[in-house]
C-alpha cells in the first residue's frame, strides 16, 4: 500500500505573526517583493543614488557606459557619463535623456510635483555647460534649467526638495560665494541662497530627509555637533526647514554615529517617520544597522542592530529594505540569522517590517554596542544574493536602495545577482509582476534522505529541510520509485537558511526483501521544485 505517516518527532518552525515573504504562511502579514531579479540596465562602474519620477528611474554614479541586462561587460554598450535613465516597469534604457557629467553624480532628488530633477555631485560641467556641483533639469523635456546655476566650492552628497526650495548637503563651505557649512537651501526658481544656515561641525553631511509637511529637515552624516549641540547633533539632527534652528530629535540619544570612523549613511522618509542607516569602523559610533524615528520629536520607533555596515534604506509601505553587508542579525527577538567566525557570508539586501514587532535582545559580541530592550522590527524572509564588486576597491555590493510603485531598486557595484551576471543595477518587484521562479535552493546530493528500517515492511526517512530565498513555507513530497503522481507522504515545514529542522516520515506496506528508491521533492508556494538524489532501501521482515 502507498501510505506515509508523519511522525511526531517532525519539527515545524512557525514564524511569528509579523514574519513575511512573497506568500506569508501567516495570513494578514505584509508581503515582500520577489527575489527574482528583473531585466535592468547594467553599468561599468558604481551607482551612488537613484530616484523615481513617474515611470522613469534616474540613476547617478561613477560610470562611463550602460548595456542591456544579459550583455557581458564591454558588449552592446552605449555611452553614459555618470548618469542614465530607464523605464521602471520594462527596464528599458531611456535613449532620449542622457545628459553628460564630467565627474561623478552623488545625489538625486525630485520636486514633489515631479517637474524638476535635481542632480548633485563633484562635477563642474553638464552637457558641456558650467554647473558647479549642482544642476536642475526640466523633467518634461530633459533640458537644463537655465535659471538654476548655483556655485559651490565642494561636493554635494545629499539633496531634498519641496516645489519651491532645494536643500543640499555635502562637504562644501561656500554656496553662491557665501559661507555655508555643509548644508544650505536655495530657491528653486533662481538658485538664490536662502537664510537657512544650520552649522554642522566636526564632519560632513551625507543624507537629508524632509518631513511630509516640509517643515522639518533631518540631517545625517559624520558631524559631531549642529548649532553647537551634540545631542541632538552627533551624526543626526533635525532642524526647522525655514530657520535652520535645532529641533528635538530623541533618537540621537540612542543612535550615536559621528566622527572619523562612524556616521549616518542614508535617510528616507514616509508619512509614518524617518528611517536611517549607519556604519561604524573603529570608535565614534554604535549602530551598524538601521533605525526608524517619528516626526515631531524624533522618538525612537525601532532599531535593527544587524552587524555589518548599512549604506541605504528605503520604505515601501509595510516593508523597509536595506543595502549593506550584514553578517549577523541574531539580536532581533522575532528571529534573525547568526554570525559566522570569521564572517563567511554577507547578506547585502535585507527587508524589515516598518512597524515595530518585538525587541532587541542582549548583544553578546563585545565589540558591538548593546541595544537590549529597544523596540525592533521583524527581519523578513527575503534574501537575494548580490555579490560584491571591485570598482571602488572597498569590496562592497549595493550602495543604494529605492522603492517605488511595487518595485525595489538596488544600485551599487555588485557584479552578479543570485549567481547571474548583472552589474550595478537590479529591479525586484511584487509577486503580481515578478515571474516568481526563484525556488528552493538545494537539490541532488544536498537533499538526500537517510533511511532505516522501522519494523516489518516499514522505512523511516529523515532529511534536513531545504530553504528558499523568498519563501519560508515549503512542501516536501516523498517520491517512491519515481512515482511523482502519487507521493507516499507530503509534509509542510517552515525553514530558512539558518534554521533547517529535521523532517522524519515513515513509509509502510513495503514488501520485505524488495528494494525501493526514494527521492525528496521540495516545492515552494509557486510550484517551483527541486529533487534530491535517489536513495535505495531494501525492506526487511522484522
């Protein structure tokens, strides 16, 4: 008879209620985008920033050419001088808008009405026309805005905009011939320097974020004070967007990243709060992960203290996506992956709930700060593999992440995505758009069962659970003698790459003395399947 019995020793790990992937096993939890990489242009250098206006993705960085997805390096290239644009939904390169910059682009921002694109960096010419480190384009026709020609004495690394004002941050000390320390504001119409003049000291500005009302501007970087204050003002501060006066920002009491060896790398805003990411290399800081703070006072909403610098964060509604090189997320009480000694694997793209769902537990690795008891998000089941690149010499993968319209967009210097060549840019999308073909990871000899006799005509099969990049709930079929139409047992188990429970099944009704061949088939919620190698078993009579 064909019968399978799931023994009581089988373990199924059920995730907490907030745990999510593209097909969450717990109803009502948010969904991540798929881990399937979608066709996206490639570049030959590094991407530093991205912004989406309508259905176009604008990309800035340090590169000379672009090429289609799938094209090897150096083939089917077109010239692109530190900037390109592509279609959000198709991934096709935009050919009608390709301005040239004579030095790297570091920051992009759009006016809320979508009519202007602001570009900052270290360049001094755009399309052969003088533009000292900041330029504006009309989105309607791609033309440079002739009335917007500010002069800065050093580079721009961060931008934010309303329809009437452009905020800029970086390493500059002079704007329009007037002293401004690392941050300034210009009139969008004429580039007139505005009175707004906070005074960060001890480091530079790397990130800016505007509140939804436009009244509050959050500053991030490696500065150590703002307007003479170091709390708030140590790597983080909130200022009045008109006067530049300091405002309360309570999260800076918890997150302390400043000086020469630490800083805040990015800021992102949505209606529920401001998100930030950070790095620490040596002293001067305490957070390598990300945080969320509330508007109107900066109260801490949550922290994730995954070890490994985080370079960028983006909110996609119910999920926040990060870019970095995390190698330890064990301190999140709702579940996270352990460290390796030395770290043998970095997870460069991660997803977290935008709501707090638990707390941080005690950090027991003494070289890292202890945030025990702080509210924390849940780490989501989403683990695409972005391999590091060599362009900057820093051995990193993605440097930037942006989310828009159901898409999550990564940019950086990575060379492959999920093992397939894809340089510098990649799109991920919700399951309604994605092909949903990224299935279980293990097959063949990595998914063999062990089999022992369990009495007359009985076989006990055991195996370690498989795992998947974007689904935690996997189904297993025990295939006897190649009969895939009628598995002898079907088992549902929840797993991830660091928690792979043992699964045990007993097959009965076997003929003593006869040999049987068994294979384990793993199936994800979208029908993607892998097969383990066949294991032969001869049934016994006792």
